[in-house]
C-alpha cells in the first residue's frame, strides 16, 4: 500500500498483486498470522489437553511457523502426519518443525 500511495509500484508489481488476489495466495496466510487453528488440528488438540495447554504457551512466532508448515502440506497424508507430529511434540512441550542444532 505504501508503494502504491507513493506511486512507486511498477506495472509488474501491480500485476503480481492482481494475480495473487485472484488465485488466493494474497490472503493465504491471514489465518496463520491471526493464529487461527484449523479444524483438524483443533480436533486433535481437543483429544490431548496437555498438548493444547503447552501449545498455548508457545510464542506467537513459533505458532505461526508451525501453522505455516501445516498449511504448506500438499497431500492429505502429509497434513495428517504433521498434525500428529505437532500434537505429540506439544504434549512433550516441544515445538514441531524447529531447527535442532546437532
């Protein structure tokens, strides 16, 4: 918005925005940014109260990273594996999809 209001946005930039709005990628991460739990992940957390309690204590940035990782799954089976991993690690107060220094 700043680039547009300052008349600094190029035609190709405007085209990229138009395409992103048409294909849904423009708003794809809104729910991640707002920490909205997808229904399938919420259902899994509701079956494991300790995991949900630990999840709620994770920082906003950690939760966003995990939710973005979940959203990026292309196959249903990958998504289900990630949900299982998120919940099982949260139960141990561990964060899924985090770099571990070896």
